[in-house]
C-alpha cells in the first residue's frame, strides 16, 4: 500500500510504500493527492519513501507508475526518493535523464534531508 505522510512542509507531498503496491494505491491515494497539489500550487514536489517494510509492486501497479510518471512534465518539481534498495537506486540512475523535474535519491537515514531538499533547500 501507499500511505500518505501527514507532516510535510508546505508544498511537499510525502508517501511511504509499505508491503505490496497495487493499482488502487495510485487511484485512491497517490493520484488524488497529486491532483489536489497541482490544482493548488501547479507543481509536484514529493518525497517517496521505499524502506524495509516495502515488498514489491504488482504488475498492475508498475503500469500505474508508468502512467503516473507521464504526467505533464511542467508540473514536476523536486522528487526525493528515500530508499536503501539497490535495485531502485539503479532504476533511478537509469531513468533520471528522462524523468521530468529534479530527482534525487537519499538513504533511509537521510529522510530529514530528503524532505528539506524537496521543499527547496539545497
């Protein structure tokens, strides 16, 4: 499931991947929150935490993730991915050149720094 994190700075959305991610996690959690953020601010600044309590993406969730990433490129601001999963770090390195906005990967113990970066701190 994807859980929305409540205590984020203004203009930043936070999410945590837990267990198995399914298509409904995008439709019911991620998409509505991002749509509301875009309507309010015009930009998506986001922290996405994929820690040790994450298991996997279902095939349908992978498709939803692909569609999610194809949103209007001008809407993307800063995306901080927080993880210790090597496969995700490698995937982010491969796809970063074609990912809209700015993307940066942080270790799980750097969650505070990731949030600050997504909020605009350098």
